[in-house]
C-alpha cells in the first residue's frame, strides 16, 4: 500500500514541483493576457498600440509579483521542513 503524500506535515515532492512549475506558466501567460486585454481597452479608447504596450507591461508586472509570492511560499515550506 502506498504511503500518504504528506508525512508528518512535510510537503510532498509533487506539491513542491507543482508550485514551482507554475512560475514558467505565469511568465508566459500573464504578459499574453495583458497584451490582449490592453489591446481591447486600447481599441475601446482609440489607442490600440498604447493599450497593448501598457497591457503587456502590466502583464509582466503581475507575473513578477506572483512569481515572488510563489517563491516566498516555497521558501517558507522549505524552512518548515528543515526545522524538523
């Protein structure tokens, strides 16, 4: 019978890898979504190029922020694991 994924409160390897694999996905998807949303808003405000660039910049900023939050969560879990 397989052991449970978390033993004594330790994060499983699958959980940790899933957490860290979200980072490349964020770095790809957030700027793309930001560009398309910015282009849509730009067309609505009659400034498509500026809207796309602003959306792209906001997408990169959002991706960076979320990446930082994920990395901080990973560090906290690793710190808990090493203290035991």
